[in-house]
């Protein structure tokens, strides 16, 4: 069993998450071997004992984690990666081997990439967020959409500087939405104040709203890919953390199920991020209305510069 879910009441009831069960002797052995490597890895005893550790995982564990487990589960090709898998014990500029495999698949995407991320890196750098942005820029026909939990991971984020000379610098830049042609990224946000007869929304319980770590590539194609696991999908996780990452290729049912989950979360937060952005810009908030026919849907499907998510699924016959 893998995925992003923390097995606590907060993880189960307060975050968006995913859990995946793979029934396979080879997969189970890969995870068991990793567990044994973790058990055998020496850990320095902190001094004093309650001070907390500052040691790093040993070289033997790191070298062993550089080799993936490749197997087949049903008709799907499955690749397991474990971390840390770098010689360096702290984050560097070199792309780790596990993320290199993921980035290569994202570069090869033909139709769509969907993702959910918690906090892989500052401003999305050195992570699946920057890889998704690069893929969208390289292929204008590629649809890329995703949601990010933490504002500090949003592309374009600039930390507030209390010593800045102007107010803008002191405020920093905290984007809610990034819409750039075929690229659509939103961050988790809540509706401010009560909505109708509903109570005021709570954005998050604990430190996260979106805790998923998911990439879905071309879910309507036989060449589809799902990437999930505990790995935050940023460089730091590969360099410093004990994590697992699984890449599953060729299982369309699984890819489409994950795509539905991603879009469920994306749609939920897109409206809220848009509202929050309007409010931040001092604009009148949308009060809402309900159309009595389907003209709004047809306009989304037919327009060239908007509604590309609806158009992707509609033109594929889904």
C-alpha cells in the first residue's frame, strides 16, 4: 500500500489524499527490501539524547536506492523508486535519478498532464511543478492543469521582505492562479465569510489542504502514466528524505481514476482561487447564478482560448 495518505484522523479527514494497493509479490519484495535497508542504516545517537538528530542516511542506503525495481502488475509496467538516492546529503542542482525518470515522461507527454502537489519546493523550482511548466512551454498543444496546496510553491511566489523599501516588496507576491495559454495552476484557497446558509469554510486542518503528490500523463491514451507515492516530487525529497515513488504505465482505468481525482480537487479550488484573486485586486465578488440551459458548456468546448480541459475530454469522446 502506497500513496500520500497519512494514517491519522487529520490525514484521512482534513486533507485531500490518495492511497493505492498493488497486489504483487515483486512490488511487496521491493518495499520490504527498502524497509530492511532503512533498518540497517546506522543512525547517530544525538547528544544529549533528546536534542534530535542531525545525521544523514548512509552511503550504502543511498547507492542501493539509485536502482529502481521494475516489474509488471497485470498489463501495467510498474517502476518503484526509493530515496534518498543521491551521493550528496543535502539538496544540489543535479536532477536525482527518480525525478529524472518522471521528468522524461512529462517531456514526452502528448496530450495532457494533470497534477496535485503539496509543497515540493519554493516557487515550484526543481520539482514536478517546474517540469510541468517547461512541458507546457515546449508543446503549446499540451494541456497542463494542477493544484498546489502551499502558496510558497506557486510559480511566481516572492517571499515578503519586511525590510523592503516599498509596500509591494514588504507584501511579496502570493499568486492564486497561473493561467498561461495551455497552462492552468491554482492554489488552495477558501471562500471568505459565510456562503448562503453554510458556515465559513475552513481552508486546512493542520499544515496542508492538498496533501496529494500525483502526476497523471495522457490519461486517455494507452501510453498513460500515473506517478504517486509519499515522495513530494521535488529535489529535496530525493536528496534528504526517506520516501517512495511509484510509476505505473499503461493502466488507463487507473490513470483516468487519478485524473478524475485531480480535476475534482482542481475544480474545487479554481473557483475559490479566482474569488480570492478578485478580492485581492479589490474587484466585486461574483454572487453566482444558475443557467437554465447548456449554452455555457458548449461555449467552453468550442472556444479556443478557454475551456481546454472540457474540450480535451469532449473531443476524446469521454
